[in-house]
């Protein structure tokens, strides 16, 4: 039996290739269309179908956390192969997944299940999960992995970006209707970051072209200072623009060693809507380099 296995909720937005490569188990969030059509991320809902329906269906889909049984079944399966498991959860300030994960552990499992409130979501959550999974393959102990998570990954993993419309946040009750309408009319694009477990607006620009320029210029300055090595470019149904940004960054004199393009899944995409552009990285976050 192997030593430590890795489990995450589906808001990590990892590719299926990475999930398979590092033997990561996923507890899938539920996406609800209409009144009673329930689909599950990574199980029976493709990204292409999701974003098509997000745009064209009359009713905006909603999200729901996995059931306790789904957590239980994933824990049980993982513990058939591993001595212990580490379970990564979306920030408890953004979702009740952490509470459900903890409840299932307390009721059915012993100390061989460790729950981590990552204080993150989507791309940076995915970085935590995948980097820990890589280290787990070296036969690192649970204590070594927890130290790596707390002392390295959680303090050096960052993200920020922008999205083209406030409409989907308004439909999900995250912003008021008036604020959404005025923001859209003024072409104001909030620049958000994940800080202290919450999504925080760190500035505003006008137009998605300005979002692109902001991400490009910031990354260029960061690479000159050697402040990042792994860079994830995330998008919601915006692959062409994300690939363009990736190619321009690869042309830097000293680009990050690893640049990946990843589509953000339904759990977060429901609230951002199509067209968003986000970067996430391991390294420092020098906010003075932001042109805001």
C-alpha cells in the first residue's frame, strides 16, 4: 500500500491528464440546470456543453456542494490504496465544502484523513493540489507534505484576473443588480485576487483589452525580477486569447520555466461567465508592479 493519497473538490480545475498522472481523487461539485437537472463536474458535464448552456439557456445554472455520501465514497476508495489521505477544500469563506468534508471525517474516519482549508479556489487551489501530489509520489510523509503545504505552497501561490461582465455574479447574488448594470454600461472590469480566503477586488480597468495588458505587463515585470517559475493562465471559454497571452509570455527573454493554459470549470465559471482571463503562479506577489 502506498503512503499518502491526495483528494480535492472539483473547484481545483485541474486537467484530467494531471488528475490521472498524479492519481488525484476528485469529489465533484454539482451544477444544477433548471429545477431538477443535476450534472457533475468531471463526471457527466463537459466544459464545452457547460459554457454553451451558460450562454444560451434561459435560466443561469446554479452550483451545489457534493453530498456527504460522495465525500465518504471518495475517502473510502482512496484509503483502499493509501495509508493516509490529504483532502483539499475550497476556501471555507467561499463554500461549505470544508464543513462537509470535516463532518464526514469525524463521523466515519480516523486520523488517517487530514482536511485542509486551502483558503483558495480554482487555479491556485489546483496548484496546491497538483504540487502536493507530485511531492507525495516521492514517498514524503504526511507531516512533510503538510509542512510543504503550509510553509511553501499556501504562502507563495497567488492569482488575479478580470472578467468581461458582472451579469453572472449578479444572477448568482454576488453583486447587486444596479452595480452590475452600471458596471456593464461603463465597461468597467473588476480586477480580483484571492486573498485571505476571499475574492477581493484590487482595482478596475475599462475593457478586456486592458485586462490583457495588465496581465501581460505584470508578468513581464515579475519575470524580470525572477519572482515566478510556474505560471498558469486560466480562462472561461476564452482559449484563443489565453493561448495568445501564453505565447507572448513564452517569448520573454527570461520566461517562467513552466507555462500552462487551463480552462476554469463550471463551479467557478457559473459566477464569472465566459470570457474571463486569470493568471496564477508560485512565487512572490509584488503588488507595486500592478498598473492600477
